[in-house]
């Protein structure tokens, strides 16, 4: 790595020879996010090299192995940057089961992390283990090689219990609400199907921290890989890109995690839920607002929508005046600084975040992103005009899509399209509420609120932006 151009930040350590972390799911987000924190830890503590385990395909780990674990992160912002990461030292796929099992049983491994997407945890809709999931059925049958990450973790924990070795810390790094509690319960439930004593040991001895992770990580397309090659002077097929902002919030479980992630910049807290709530309402809520209002005003990306001065002012005022006052105080979280950081991220010209993508699945997202804040405001006797307008713009978005024959990408898209096919916004909203969409029953019965949302939708549909606090 000594021959890297001076514009590239090189690791402050050699490639790790010890393995202290097993990570399932070494995709782009893991390599851009958690591995960067571990790379910082390795500068002063060489015990925490990462074994990258892919349970499905070998492509990513093959690219990492070809480069002896080294790859580049491109930081995409108005002032871009490049950093080489040297944190991975084992590269394992499904046919490396014996080595994976040995690592999970090794006392040297203290942390087992996951980025396998929500479906990778094999959970039922209620958040508990789905005992009928094909991978779980396979794993509890006694097959020698697990297919699920739950099966692998329980197998490793069982080996450590049998050898009287302290359990590793399982740590989910997917943005699944209450992810630590859900993973802990799933591990115990799986163990209970095979060995009740093991289940009791997991319940009593294993601690699973909840986490929240955040950093936009666009796909590494050909254009980006070409850009990385130009910066490095060599090809890097494992290169990843992300925005400057990066956040990792980890629950304090009262025991050391192993690597000093707090020292590397992660937030260790007793209130992960508070951070999750702030992200949902102050990041995701305005994101959805930019999507629906921005699309109606002819914009295509978040950065482009933020270039619309009236819309940018509207969203900032929503965050400061309507959302932040409804959030409880969280130790260590400065809401003013967080809002400023979010607005800066929205304006980042190097991250092309398509509004069409954010607009998908609105019926599933809006209840958590905007309606929860709205419910708290109404409990306090307030009518937050900008949140009301944003929800009205979702109604208008549905009306426009339905009446132009454009598919509404949403699990309830067919129902929404039928409700929005004709009539004014009040009629459309009434149909949606009758179908249990958008508002919970107590808000659906709030006549003043329903009228306000319908009025905002009618104004947006007519292009009368002044009526909802936006100029053209």
C-alpha cells in the first residue's frame, strides 16, 4: 500500500493477522460502514480482523480475496475523498463451513455481526422466529451445515457452551426496529426447538445489543469503479461508495463489545430507540416529504428538490417547528446539530437519490415517518400544517398516478389506485381511510384533521401551492 497516490488515505496498520470478528453478509453497506469503524480500531488494536462470510454467493468475497482483503471507500460529497480499508482477513462461503464453524467456536472471536437484510433473520410478521421458514426447517433437522444466520449463530454458541467458553456478542446491523431484542429472542427460540438447556443458557448468558446504522451507500456501478481506478491508478472491483455522514448507534449491554467501537466513533447508549425515532421522524419523514412534493413539482432527485428554495425552506421548517418539538430528549443527541446534518446530506450533489425510489411503499412508510408525529401533535391540540400538507401531497401523488395509469409501487398499490381513480381529494381520502390506509382509527375520526389533509391534497392537485405554504 506504500505506492498509493498521496490523495488516498492509507490504513494506519498492516493487514490483520488475527480474526476477532465474524461478519455475515459482507455487501457494500458493511464494507462502507462497519468495516470502516473496525479499520480505525485496528490502528491501535490488531485483534479484530474480520472474517467475511457469505451464505449465498461467492462474488463479493472472491473480489475481496483477490485483493487480499484491501479495497477502497469513495466518500462522495462536494469535496470527495478516498480511503483504503484493510480489515478483512478471512473470506468464506457456504463450502467453507468447517472454517466458519471453527471461527464461531474460537475464543478469539468476540463479536459476530450481520447485515443480511430484514428477511435474512427468518422472522414471522410479528417479529418472532418463523419456525416454518425453509432455512429454519432445514437447520433444526440436524443438517450438518446451517443455511440461516440464526442456525449458524446458535451452532457457534452451542459449541462455545459445550467447551465452557464465554459466548460471543451477536450484533445485528440491519435497520430493523428493536433488532437486538428480536435477534436474541430468535436465537433462544431456535435453540429451544433443539435443546431447551441451550435456550436457557442463551437467554441468561448471551447479550445482544440493539443498533441503528446510517449512511447512504449507492451501488458501485461501472462509472464509480472507473472513477476509483482513475484515483487509485489500479482497478478495485471491491470498491464501495458512501456519503460523508456515517452513524453507528449501539446499545450499552453492560459488558465490553470486544473492539472499542466507541473510540472509533460509534455512539454507545442506553437509548437506541431514541436515536431510531429521531432518524425515522427527522430524516425519513422529510425524505418522504421531498419525494411526494418534489415529484409533484417536477423534480427527480433529493438534491434537485433541495435546490427548490421554497421546498427546502418548507422541509427545514417542518423539521424544526413541527417534528423536533414532538421528540423526547435523548442523552447525547443534539437535535439541532442532527437537523443541520440531515439538511446537508439532502443537499449533497454527489449522491443521486431518486425521488421515485423514496416514494415507493408510502402506505407502509408514512405511518412511522409522519403520522406518528402528527398523532403526538394532535394529542397536544396542534395542527402541524406542513405535515398535513405532506400527507395531502401523497394523496395527490396517488390521484395523479391512478389517473394517468402509472403504477403505484406499494404493497397496497392496487387498492390505492382504485381509491384514487376518480373524485375529489376528500372522496379519495375517505376511501383510503375506510380501507384502513394512512391514518389510525383515532385520527381517521378527527374531522378537522381529515378536512385539512383533503384540502391540502386538493390544493396540490390544482397546483395552488400558496395554499399549503409553498410558492412556485
